[in-house]
C-alpha cells in the first residue's frame, strides 16, 4: 500500500499538501511544549484518566506548566476530574492551574458525541470524525509554553495510532495497569505496539494496589520491557503519591 507521501502521479485532490499543512500547523501549536506524554493502557477502567488528572495537578503544584488533552472523545472524564469550567476559548483552566481541552467542553451534559454522516458504515464515519476532532484539538488550541502536555487516551490503541500520525512522531508513553494478570496481558499488547511505533517508555504506574485486586502486573511488565514501575497507587492515595510520581517525570 502506498501512503500519500509516496504518490508519484499528479494528485489533483491536493491531499498530500493538506496533510503536510495540517502537520505543520500542529507542530507550530506545540512548538513551545517541551514534552508530550501519552497516558495509555490498552485496557479500560484501570485509572488512566484518574492518574492523568492527579499527575497533572501534582506537576502544576510543583511549578510546572501543564496541559491535559482529553483524547477520550466519547467518554470525556477530565473536565470532572479537573473541575474545569466551561469556556468559549479553550484551553480552560482546571484545579491547580492545569490547562485543559476536552470534548466535554462542547457536549451538553450527558449527551453522547453525535456525528452527521451516512447511516450505512457509520463506524467508518465515526472513526474518521474522531480522528479529525483530535487533529483539530491539536491544530487549534494555543497552549502557550508548557513543560508537559499529558494526553489522556481512551482504551484500545486506535487513538494512539491516530496521534502518532497527526503528530508525525510517536509521543513518550506512561503506562497504567492494575495488578491483575488480565490487565497485564492487555497492557502488554499496548506496550508492544508503542515500542513498535518508536515511543519512549517512561514507566509503569500500577494503580489500585493493596486491595482486592491481586497480581504483579507492574513488576512483570517492568521486567519484560526494561522500564521502571514509577508509582504504585493505592485506593484513594494521598497527594504525596502523586508528588513522588511527578518528581520522576
Ligand atoms: N487509585 C484510585 N483510588 C480511587 N479511585 C480510583 C483510583 N483509580 C481510579 N479510580 C476510579 O475508578 C474509576 C475508573 O477510573 P478512570 O476513569 O480513571 O479509568 P480509565 O482507565 O480512564 O477508564 P476508561 O478506560 O473508561 O477511560 C473512576 O471512577 C476513578 O475515579
Ligand atoms: Mg479514561
């Protein structure tokens, strides 16, 4: 299969140029962002958004400029976690001064994301529209200068692949898992994909430790991928847990 950049025939749609222009625009918007970190797991409900929000707050309390892009377009939870007010001009400012953009800013309370398009093959439309919404977030939001931009990804690897494509390179990745073997196996697949794309692995956050959930997913994955467990987060952790994690990034 050829990519747009490999087209040799005259491309009358100008698609190659459009994609080049969009990447340039994204690069300009992110020029003053020192580091982009995708928070992902490949598994749902393990605490990606919770970790993203609390890590962002701890970084901000430590004096760093922090933004969060809520890349979960269908189930945005960041506005609630960061208590971001509605704003006409994103980014909004949440708890501890964290800047934030989320689809939640554009949806009525509780309304699902609706796409206009043909009913047939609507899943294709949905996928394409979500990717373009992400591209618009990255191309439109003026973050100003940031030390870290955290990207809260939804479960699965689709959004991560889109992100690599839109950014033109693979972002650094912070992985979240819970201790169980099931989580380990799902997260392993995600980490393999991240390594294949060329992402730097910053480490593993093992969440919900010390309770009912048994297993050693954090240590297992750390050994397999040669990357550290940067935090073990209990249920309802104290700010100190997040401060320690923030100090390692
Ligand atoms: N360490 C924790 N202590 C207390 N509550 C937690 C902890 N981690 C996660 N939660 C809660 O568990 C629920 C799931 O967490 P969260 O929404 O962050 O998961 P997620 O991985 O982002 O899910 P999704 O895959 O749907 O995006 C939330 O209600 C969150 O507040
Ligand atoms: Mg989430």
